[in-house]
């Protein structure tokens, strides 16, 4: 029997977040077809290629459940800035991007994500998202992508605003043209940028369109107190209650940030099966500490996002390390609870939790026979990781992006020994520098 790849003699992160030694994985087409000993697989399968796994941990690819590929060329620009960054810098910047800018920015984002072990992402949207999709397809990555949706907000520049009808028409066009591209790796969703920048009519219509097309809905929600104040003053409802009144809460809704919630809002989110995504570094820097331990206690689905690289980078390893420290300091230390956010839960959030957020948990998020072969190999035999008494703990506390050596997405090898096979890294870095400088001038930042 033929297969495409056998990963030979690696350690394996199991669906129970345990480490299984000396496992081999057979991949045929886009899926995992068998997991066992190399001797057994070699007898059964004739592999087109064998990938050496000795000294490496094989685990599910990481899922960045909330990012902004169109902000990649703002790297280093938003740290140490006064509020409101998104209205003063992010939105004006994105509004000045042309198609080529968006394409190069997305290429650089995919390059950075793959090199850090991220195999799938959810993009909250910009203007020229068809170019983002083209770059994503070329990279080999998996993604759920929407476009910008801003139709109100006196505090926002006009460069990103559009009438509701134009936003919905453009989003429908994007869905019809690109949903399912890349051998099914691309999903096109509808979007609600934020309650302060979307009219009630747009929110209701976007939610209805997402249901009609049986696709996802991506929103920023409860990111900061100004948003809560805005909803209370204007609608006499808190943000979650407001979205619920417009029919936007449901299992297909991915909400990013999720910081400022009342207990009643948490119950609503749980009852509607909304997918929660935290962006630890972005939240801790300017928004606050989410009620994550309570959400976990309530059985809510939780994923992790980078929120783009304008203030940091796209490493989800960095996100979970910061997240653990911040949540432990804020929620754990005051009540002397060192287990307020265990390592296994963090690994789950950044893999299976992200898969749930993208609504493809049946295909990715754990290494199991029948699931898509979205896997990464981490070099664990290094002094900052190995030897260890507990590899799961060391994954959270010690692994960095540079420890990811090989990446397989949809059964295809896209990085081997740190070398990208789908993207021209040197060319992308060169073009990105030129585009960054021209964009900064256009946007006046």
C-alpha cells in the first residue's frame, strides 16, 4: 500500500496531551492514515518520502485564532503608544493599503507563522482580502478569512468606511469566488469589526448572511471598557447582550479578546456556544485580564490569537507563555492557586481550541487517524528543553518558534529543516522592506 510521507520514530503529543515515545505516522493524501511503530508501518506502506523524527516531538499544528495579516508591516510601530491605537494608527494604515501591499503583507505573515509552527489562522479582515487569500493559498496554510466591515464611527477616518450594502456585497463576492480554494483550506467568513464601528443593521445583516451561507462570523468583542460604556450609553445593553438582541450570538461566532465581561454575559456566551479567543499580549498591554479560569470552569471553547504583529510577533509559543504568567499572577496568586491555568490546557487552547474557533475541529487540532495531516515537528533535544522531567511543561515554558523544524499542512511538507518550500523567504523579506516604507508615507505614520 502506498502513502506519501512516513514520519519516523518521533515522540508524539497525544489527544490527551500526554507524550508517547517512539511513534511513527503514515500520511496519505491530506490525512493521517495510521500511527504505530516504524517497523509495522514500513511493512505495510511504501512511502514516497520518510521524514526523520528522532529527537523531535510531533504535535498538531498551532492555530492562530485571531490575527491581522494586513498589519504585518506595522511591526514595532504600536508599542509605547497612547490609546486609541486602532483608531489612530491601525485603521488609517489599513485604509491606505493597495492590493500589492496586502499581498506582500500576507506573504510575510504566512512566512512568519509557518516558521513558528502555526498551520492555520483566522484573519479579522482588511480591504483587499482576495490578495490575502492568494498569498495564503500559495503558502500552503489553512485559514478562515473575512473582510473589513466598518460603516459607522465619527472617530474613524473615512478610508476604511463603506456603506453597509457595499460591505455585504463585497463579502458575498469574496465568498463565492474564494470559499473552498486551496483544496478546501480556505474558508470565507463574514465579519463584525467591532460594535463601535458597525451599525446595528450591519451586524444583523452580517449574522444573517453567515447563517445563510453556513459559514463563520468573526468579531472583536469586549476588548476594553470604552466598548462597554458605548453600548450602555447608546443601547442600554452590555456588548454581549447587544449582539444577542441582533441575532449575532451563535456557534458560528468567533469573538476575539473577550476581556470585559459580566457573569451574565459569560452565561449568554456559553449558552449560545460562542467561540472565545484570547490575545494575551495585546490584552495584557492595554485591556486587562480576562476571566479565563471562570470560562474554563464553565466549559467554554477557548482559543489563542496573536492579534497580528504590530506590537509584537506572531509566535503563539510566546503568547501561551505570557498568558500563563499573567493569568497566574492575576487570578492564581491572590488565592494561592498554582493550577489556575495548567500547561495541558494551554496546549489545548493553541491547538484543539483554535480548531474549534475555526469550526474545523473534526479535521484538525489533534493527531488522530482520519484527521488532516496538519502537524509540526519540534526539535526537543536542545539544552533549553532537554532533558526534562515533564516535556508538556517544558513545551509551554521553554519552546520557541525557532525550535520548530518541519511543518506539514494538509499532508504536504511546507517547511523542512527550517527551510520554506512554498515561499521565497529572501524575496519576501526584500519586498516587505520596500512596501513598509512606501506604506508609512502614504498613511502618514
